[in-house]
C-alpha cells in the first residue's frame, strides 16, 4: 500500500492505493488545510492514525523547487525532509516530485493514440484544436501559485519536464498590465508570472486597479461572475496574463499535443474566459501565432488530479530513480 499526498500552498490532499493491482482506484481520499497542522509530519501521522494504515511507501507531490531531501513549500509555512515525512507514517521508502509533475501525469492518456478517453471525465475540451503526435503536452494553472510542467512521449512511456515556470519574469503586453507591473516592481523588485497569475496575483491586480485592499481572490472571483465592474476587469487582466504565460511555455516546450489548464482557480472562472481577451492573447504571437491557434485546449476539472498523477508517478519508469529508502 502507498500513501499519496498532493501538497500545495493551501491544502494537502491524501489518498491510499494498492500498488499490487494494476488499475486499483484511489481510496480514503481526504483534503485538509495546511494551516490546521504545524507540520507535514503531523498531518501525515494524523491521517494514517485515523485511517489505521501503515503504508509500505509514501509519494509526496509538493509545490516546491526540489533539490535533495529538504523541502520548502513555496507558499506556506511547512519546511521538512522527505525522510522525516516518510517516518511519520511508517513508510519504508518514499519519493518526492513537484506538484505539477503530478498534475501533468494525470493527463498522460492524452499522449496515447487510443487512450485519450480513459480519463475524459477528468477534463473538459475548451477547444478541439489539431494535436501534433509525438510532441509534448503542457499542463499549467493558477492556484496559490502558478504551476507549469510538460510531459512527452518516450516509447510506450512518458517523461516529465519539471520546472518552475511560474517564476519566469512577467511580460506585460498592454498599458493596463504595465500599470500593475510598475506598482508590483516597487514592492517586489522582480515580478514573476505568478505575481499576476494566481490567487494572490488576482488580489494584487484588483488592489492596484481600484485602490481597495482586503478583498480575497474568492470574493473578487465571485463578484466578477455576478456582474460587470472592477472585479470582472481584474479577472480579465489576470486571464490575459495567463494566456501570455501559456503561450510562452507552449512555445518553449514545443507543446504541439496541446494545453491542459489546471489549478484551483480557472474552473471557477472558466465562463469569463471567452470575453476576457484570453483566446485573442493566446494566439497573438507573431510568426508562431498559427501554432498557438491550432493547439487543443483542455480544462482539468478533477479536484484530485494531483493524487491521480502521483499514482501514475509511482509506476513511471522515468521516475523510478527518485525512490529512496528510509534508513
């Protein structure tokens, strides 16, 4: 038995899976608030105790830049070592991957010639497009931060291209974006893409545009869905900024198989995408505009995609070297 954990800036999602069965379902799924626990070890120990399980393995998908065994979650207070997390739930081995590595692997079936319907219920088609076989698939989306990853076919398997694409320099395209960028540069110095394209980014955009601080991303999003006004303008700016980030990443990866929009924010705001200028911005990239116009677009609607992808990671040959024993 393996415990799977998907850890973001706000929540930790957990599940168990029987690794002895080829297509076993996830079981004992829970979503917990990171702020309710002093440490990841505490959250894992609590989960395993309540579920009365002692797993053989632990796989952690974390919103962090991973180097070695030390983990610093980018957008919350948790700092830990992978081995200590494994010990907390009694596992004898463990693996660390980036959270968007897991998000990307959740959609690996899109790269299979005859497997695209396998998890069709986990996503919606936004634009049919024309996929290019044997090319990478981009998976990206805003939540507490901006995640970016890609997967590419390697024989009968897939390989993940992990990175920290949310931290590339933000590229303003129009005056409204430059006005927000000017303010954020005074505050942060370097302004990354996720300073615009994320929950905190939406809050910053709204604050700069209106001069009103204190509204949460959830409140801004709800107001934007309800009526025209400043909240909708702020969401539209964020969605156009997201289109720029997606176009840049798709061109960098050569993601001819398409783009999957993931994360916790866009599914709630998807109805505003057509009027935001998102599609126009996504295709407005000069000599490579046609490539971007042709890309299939999908929306991930599975709240536990990170757990499904973590389960795929546990069995992916190109990640097998990541398994570490608990000494």
